[in-house]
């Protein structure tokens, strides 16, 4: 079954050339054949087949939902009732969720089939999917390279044809960067557009649920289903829900800005620069207005992001104490030692490091010097970005500064690892919708992503433009 998109699969089913059960069994076979990729940490084989049979009956009765025949994988930070959620961490091994995330439930209500849980960096902290307690996920294009992170398993599952679409989460680029590394569509909506209820928090004022798909149309359909206000999430937006269906014909041209500092950044590889410049040239040839602008706050994006997210992580992850749920150390003489040993044994090095950094910036002696200053910097970054978006339809940058790098290549150089987020964190700091458009280097064949970021709650035009740009 070579079909990849939702429409292609549903057309096969409607024409009688396949049914949901066939589709599920096809994906289960693909998952089994490509176990070495380590994309899934748990597969719901029997459950998915039974669910497919139920939906086949609904299709025959004309009662099926919008996602009948669509097989979905979900990142291991999203709750699914009575199923495991471990956040890629030893501290939650064996824990089962007591409820289902709102976004996941909305997909299920439209007859999506959840096929399994996908590997990710521990507590979504990482840019290569190498911090997971289950080991790294491998890039299907080149198994010696990383798929990006933290939603690496979600990206590879779509890349390798292990499910139709997948859900990931994006705190500072964790959907867009792995999508760029795996040559798939990766979409982060405006912060609050999709309810965060049932998402295990890393940094609550940044976290977004996003999607991995094989086309922009699928991302639009998933957003239409998952978007909307949720009484269970006080941060969810009350803005009116709309149709995100994309237009087939593209007649509009756009005014697009690219950052001079991004194009000239010392960390930008020649291969990525060439693909990006080629994209800019094609946009101009198609009649779009493409202009270089200055953004002198670029050097402050990563420091601001890491100060604020680690501070929030320090607070959010304090609930994992070895008492209420999750891993509990067997070697504890009193409550204080219990906390220390449970966390030392359960959390991996990267998570421990970020918790310690967050605790430091929140401490009484350094609160004003770091945390408060970072909050002010975030406001400046957002204001300046919104000023740009008053004049332009989109900001365009490379998604990541390099092609997918080799496994273990950056583990000893954490600054190089963190610099991989240099272009994605701007949208996260500002809460803006952002999209990875998949391209590749013609010489190496390796994936290269181009990212466009749009105005708040302007997802439809963002996806419409991304679809147009991809076809130039």
C-alpha cells in the first residue's frame, strides 16, 4: 500500500480496494520490518485491529468520522487512558495514564486508530532523540544519523511509513526540527490553539501539540479536528474555530522576510545555506516579494529560551519525587534521601542538568539576574517579531542550521547541540504558528527543512503558503 496521505488512503477504502483492517495490518507489518529504527516503544497490535474492524462497520453503515482509516502514532508524553506514558524516562517506567489527552480524544472521536506510543527524548529535552531511556531512534534515510528531537520517533514513524500521521510536541522546535531532519511536514500551531490537557509538561508557557504528516492538507485537517477551547485547559484559546481546508488553486503572492543574521550565521552549514537561498530565489521568481531584514536579537534567542524553559522544567518536574507515582528508590533511609535517590536513579543526565539549571536561575540570589531578565527579553523578542509580521506575511528561515548529523556526533559538545534550535525557538518564545516545509540537498540527498512563521492564529494562510512554496 504505497498511499501516504489521508485522502489517498480514504479513497482506497471508499473504492473498495482496501479496508481499515488492511490498512492497520499493513502498518503493523511495516513496524515489524523496521524495528531497528526504534521509533515505537509500544505497539497496540490487537487493539488496533479490533478498532479497525469496528470502524469498517461504521463505514459500511455510513456513520464513520473524518479520520476513518487514518492510523496515528502518539509521542510518549501524551496521555492515553490505560496505556503507558513514560516520557522516555526511567522515572515513569510502568506508569499507565488515568485519562486521555484532549487532542488525542478528538482524533479518536473522528475514528482515528491509535497504533502505538512513539519514542522521544526524555521529557522532551533534546534535539537528537538520544536522551531517551529506550535508546536512540534512527533516521530512516540514513541509519547512522539522528532523526532530530525531541519528537524523533514521531518524525520517523511518518517518514518510514509506519503510520499515516503522528502527534509530537514542540517546546522550542521539537516538531519542526525533526521534521526537517526526516523530510516530512512538521507543524506547530499558535500557542493555546490546541488544548495541552493530557500533555506531560516540560515548560508550560511553551509546550504545544503539533503534527507530522506527508502533506500540508493533512496537517490542516488534523488542526481543524484538534483545535478549540477546552474547559480542562485554562490556557486554551477561546478564539472561534474555523475550517482549515486548503484551496487547490494558488493565486496570491506573499511578502516574505528573511533574517540577515540567520543567513550569515556562523553555524549555518553551506549545504543548508544553498538550499535556503535556492528557495528564496524560487519564491522571487514566482512573484513573491522577498526582503532581507535585520533582527539584532537573534543572539539572545537561545539564552532566553533555555533560562525560561529550564526554570519551568524545574517546577514541573518536582512532582516526580518517588512518593506519589513513578520510580521509587529501594535505598532510602528518610524522605530527603528518598527524593534524591529516586530522582538520581530515574532521571537521565540531560534532564538532571536542566532541572539543576532551572533551580539555579529561580534561586533567590539569581532570580532577578536571570529569570526576570529573561522574561523581559522574551517580551522584547515577541514585540519585535510582531512588528516584522505587521509588514510581512511570513518570516522564513532554515529550520535547522545543519543537515541531520551522525549519532553521537554532538554528545560531547552540548553548545553545538543547543545551537540546533537557533532558528526554531523564535516562534516558541513568541507563541506563533510555524511550519517545516520538507526539502533536500540535491548533492547529498539528505533532508533540509525550510521554516515559515506566521501571525498569531493565522494557521490556514501559513499552511496554504507552505503548500504553495513546496511546489515551486
